[in-house]
């Protein structure tokens, strides 16, 4: 077939058939190449999976986000994790403009820059440019290797992997966390904190550009060593940014003249005990966000350090403080010791968690519990006289006795004997259970071993536990667990005591007429409006003062971590002045209103002599708080009506009451131990006349109470010393004479409440009997053993 016979359509088809085959072949080759590359990348991704195993430096932050403490990472780097809200937009822009202005447009690799760098390196026979994008730099920081073409290919692979798995924002975040700044400092947060002592988001333009240029030469551009060279390099880039209108001209001009006075400093060491505690508990967290109020913490640290300088000359070396926000239950200040660096006096011991004797600090909880049980009200009268509980004879702090005293006075003046009496009346197991509900850890372990001495410090507590307990009084009796970190919830919430009982205790502990007011503080203009309680442990080893208002509860402990007692140490003068200083510093003239009377609390008129609802013979009345339906309602019995002869020489009972020639008269209804106290102290009191001697009735009630020797006790006596034992009893008001018997043999007749002595002659069990002039009898048994 001749060509001239071919149609026009055939000519067009012939003309374009060959080029179409070429394009189809190119398409097929391209598709195959893309498939091969994709399969290769998939295989490489499978064989070499991307793993981010970044070890960050655990960082402790305060409530405002500032770093208060930090620890080296597992690989001994200062690599502090940058939080999303800490990224400084100025720093981000400077880094992008300087390192990778096409960061948001390439897939992790900039092919144009790679080609340009390859040609430049070949023509100059040396590596002058790496053309690394930010993504490639992240890949190199994650997998550091020697710079070779092979490793560059691996770097490209890793960059593509990063772009596949992470967003651009996440990759930039990784870069900011990993970029080196010389030595063992990595990441912009560590650099900001260690060089500029501030958060990255607070950096100025000059500081931001400074941090953007250092990673180019982290070994030679060392802040604090080469500051002049760094400023020159910084200003070069600032002028470059000015030419390209990257930032406002005024800000760049200010940045150009801003001096660089930074130097490398140690990581912050605020609240070291607090930081170590949270670090040990949360080692896996890169950032431990706490509720610590940095401003309050630093003030407390300075106040306590200065205060302890005044006590060192008394050989008092240590102090601890914890502050709880009553409204949020957050720990806002935590001072384990006054000086963490004081190795001589064990400054690294955490006194907030140290196990100590509480002294009298548990008394408010005891009284509140008794209020809730209806045993007491603030105006109830209790006797403060010597007592003996099977050999346990508590004494008041100053060794004196008050006789009759109100409950509120007993608590405000922190008397020991009334507290022991109330604990005995309430029952030790009941109070132990209340302490266990308040999360006292040592009491949970040893509760069944505790006795009446518990209320005077005979158990183990920590400052943290005591302060958390007192915070419950500030919250209407509701106990809540503490919030250490910002994400913490109130894991434990329980109504430990009623709001009414808490309010009564609050009112008592706010009184200023009390012995635990520091000396010279009575007339001070700077007494804070707080409720507080002091305590001093046996041997003067621990001084406590814990106070609260509506906003804060502050716990203070002062003493020696060595356990050494100091004669001058006490809660009043050693711990309370610091407590007052702290309140006046952190919450002076607090606008918070004081505690308000809660529902469930009312007021009533009671007899001043007993604190019980008044009877017909009660002339003096006072107003008392009480809980309707709970508080006792029995009438006052501080007087009793006695039939006596007209000359008041004899008293009559129903068996011997004459038909006439007698009168009814009120006499004080005094407890036997109070009578003994009055007699021993020569305090006059109105005595009931002796019972009619002609009466033949033998009374069964109100028998003498043998107080010595102690029942069921074993006495060890030295035979050669001729030691004697004392006999003593508490007899009823109308008793004039008692009769003593040893092993049923008459020994001696004495005046009621008098003390006599006898000398045991042989070892073994002894029976002591005491009979009063009404015929009432009591027996007691004890044992004697001789030491030759």
C-alpha cells in the first residue's frame, strides 16, 4: 500500500501512535518506581520501626507553672519536657526562619535544598552544607550517628517516618525538646531555666534569638563563657530578621541593645523535701505539676531560716512547716527542715513526715468527740485534781491544780488531768477509732496497745497528719485527703466530727486568755485572727503549734531531729511565734469572715457551778452552747438537800429522820477526789454534818475509794531499807473517819482522806480494806516482792 493512498486519519494516527506509547511507558515506569519505593519504605519501616525513647529530666513545677526543682534524666542530661502551653511563639518563629522556613511545606525532606547542598559539597570537595530540615535534625537527635552519606540516607528515612506518624506541630515540639545547648543541656526549657531562670514562654525576643543560634555551635557558643560571641551572632540574625520584616522594628532595635548577662546556674532547689517526696512517688512523670504556692513557699523558707537563727544558741536546731489551703485542700507550702544543706544537724531529714510524740495537740479532737457523744458542753464543770488510774498518775504541765474548772478553760489552758478524765469516760478504743479515721498511720498499727497516756502524747504522729486533722476543724469537721498535684482529686472525704462540735472547738481555741500565748504577745498589734493549739512532748523533745483560719491551716514543729530534749523547748515559746509570723505574712488581715454558727448548735442557760441545766437552787447562770438531742439534759446537782438537826451537828437519813426538830439545808455535792484535794491543799469548804450516830443503817453507796496502794500492782521493795507503803482513800463528803485493815486485821483509824503508812514484813499478796464511819467498805489487793 502506497503512502499516498493512506487516509488523513491514518496519517494522524501514525504520527501520534509512537509518542503515546512513550508516555504510557513512562507512566508505567513511574508507577512501578513509586510502588517499589513505597514497598521499600514500608519494608524499611517494618525492619527499622520508629521508636521514641526520650528520657526527660523529672521536673517539679509550682502552681504557677514555674520550675521549683528538677532531677537529671536517666542518661544524665538536663532535658526538661516542654509543655504545649510553654511554647514561645517568638522563639518558634525565630527557629523556623533560621533553620527551616519551608518546614510546613515539605514532607520532611527538602529536595531542592538537598540538591543544592549536594552540588555545593561536590564542587567544593568538602561538606559545607547538610540541607537538614527540622524534621531531619529531629531524626538525627533521636538517632545520633557520625555524619556520612549513608547515615544521611537513614536520616532521610527517619524524617519520612516522623512525618508519617506525627503532625508538624508535634515534630517541632520534639525539636524544641531535643535541640542541644552545650554540655548536658538539651531542649529550650532546660536552657531557659538554667540560663535565664524563667519559663520559655517568658523569653524576650533577644533571649529567644539567643537560644535559636546556640544549637549551631553548642560546644563553642557557651553562655557564661562566650557571651560576646553569642551577642554578635545573635545580632547578625536580628539584623537579618529586620531586613525581612520578621518582627516589629522597635522590638528588634530593643533586642539589639539588650545585654546578655546570663550564665549557667544550678537547677532550682525550692522545697527540696517536697520535691524528693513527689519525685520518688512519680518517677515516670516528666513534669510533676504541684499545687505549691511558690511565693508562700519562699517566704516560709526565709521566715523559718531567720527564726531558727534565734534558737540555735538554745541548742534547738530544726524546724518543719506545712501549709494547707482549707478551701482546695492543696499543699501550698512544705518545709521539711529549716536548712536542707545543714548536714551537721541532719537538715535532709523530712520533718513533715518524721514520727514524733504529739504532746497535747490531740486534745481538740478528744473534746470534739466528747461533745458529739453528749458527754460535755463548753461550760460543763470538771475536776482538775490529782487522780490515780491503776498506777498511772497524770500531772499538769506546770504541776498545779485548778479544782473545779470548765471544759472550755481546761482545753484553752491545755490541762492534762481533765483530758485524761474525759478519755477515760469516753473510752480509749473510741478515741483510737477516731484517730484511725483521721488516717493516723502509726495509730492504725498500734491502736490496741494504747492507753490513757495516748492523749498526753503517748502515741506516734507526723506533722502532716496533725495539720490535716486541724484542717478538718476549719472545714466544719469534714476530713479530706491532701491534694499534692494539680490532677489530684479528694480521694478521702469523711465527716470526722459534727460541724457543731468543730465550731465549739474553734471558739475555744481562738481565745487569747490562755497560757500558750507567747510571752510579750498579749499586747501585740499583730496577733493573727486564728484558732491554734500548742503541744510539748515528754522530755521537751518536740514543740508543736498548729493554727488555722478559714483559708489556711499551718502546722509548725520545732525541735532536734536527733531527739535531744532541750529544757527551753515548748510549744508556746518555741513554735507559736513562728506560727504567728507565718500567718501575718501569708494572710495578714484576712478578708475571710470567721466561722459561723452551724445548724445543729443552739444556746441555753446553765448553772455556772456545774455547767448543767439550772435547777431551783442555781442562782448564777451562764450561756452555754449545746447540741439539741445530743447534749446531756439532766439538771444541775451541785447542791443536795440534807436533813440536819436544828443545831446542824448531825445529818439524818430516811431511817433516822425525826418527826420534828430538824431542818432541810443545801450542802455542796462534792466529788470524793475534790474533797481530798481541798483537804490536802487546806482549802475551806462547807462540810456535811456527821451522820446521826444513833442510826443503825449501813450504807452501800459511796464507799471509800482506795487510791493507794494501786490495786493489782506488784511492789518491789528493798528489805534492808525498811520501806513503807502509803494508805489513802477518797471518802464521801459526809464521812469524818475511816478505818484501815491489813489482811483483815485492824491497823488504824484516821480522819477521812488522811495519809498513813505501813511497812510490809513479808512477800506475797496483801488485802487492804477501808471502812468509813457509815459502815461502807472497800477492798483492794496488791503484791509485795523483796529485793535482798
